């Protein structure tokens, strides 16, 4: 049997270049120098490897994740519905990319309940994932997708589970790097500056504990 990563998400250097540019051009400005950053569902560690901060933690069920973590990144093999290994009030910035559509709403709610206690006062939860409103044609091409979210429904779900949305971008990024367009840092930076994001099918939502 082949794994999910072999079938749907093989390692691709272009993805690492994309995340390096996203971190440098967007996410790094949101993270204080002395912060603790936790990435949920870290996978190949594309995000956490390129963030500069005092402490970096990567969590994933995939046993292959640690071999992709950069020096200094703490790795935790485990489920996002069991965050008992993370100290309370210790995390300033939680990030998850393309994760919660793979979980049930009950599992997502369990994760949120724990995160409220893991975040420091003013700490943020940052979610990037497909927006069904724009990606409905491709959404279930990934056989592991279980739950549908739009920018509206995800914002409401967070509000129902103890979070307050402080930023919502319905179209933040294209859905995939699998296109004819080159993965160019210059093009990525230009795209981030556009007031309207053509082909944008992934949303970014930021929230704080209410």
C-alpha cells in the first residue's frame, strides 16, 4: 500500500520555494522575534522551517515528518486532537495549512478547545485552507477530504468554539502549485500585493481566543 504522501503529496522543491517566499514576504511580519510558533499538520515542515522566532514546534501524525525538520525545530509525532504535550499559555502563533478539511467537525472542535488553553494572551490561530466557495470543483479530488468549509462557515465555526476572527481573506492563494505557471519568488510577492487574487481558492483566517 502506498501512503497519502506518495499519492497526493510527494515532496516538491517548488513547494518549499513557495513557502520560503510566503514566510519572508508575509507571515514573518506577523510573528514577534521572541515568539513560540506551533505548526499543526506540519508535513514536510515547509512553513516552520522558514520562520524565525525563539521556539519552533512541528506536530504531525506522519512519522516521516521529523526527517524534514530544520535544525532547531522541535518535532512531535501525534494527533492534533491530543495537544497534552504542549504547555498551557506557551504558544504565540499557531499555524495550520490544509489540515482541518481532513478532520471531522468533532475533531476540529476538540483541537480548538485545547488551543484556547495553549495560546498566550493575544496569541493567534492562523488557518490556510481550501475555500469550498471557490474550489468546489476540485475539493474532493483529494480522497482524504472529509469536511467542507467556506470563509463564512469556517469563521462561524471558530466563533462558536471560543475564537474571535480578526482577519479573513477569502482568496489568499491559488489552490495548488500544479500549474503551467512557474513558482517564482517575484511572482509570489507580486501576487500577495494584488487587491484581487485571480485563481485564489485558498482562504486565510486569523483568530484570537475570545
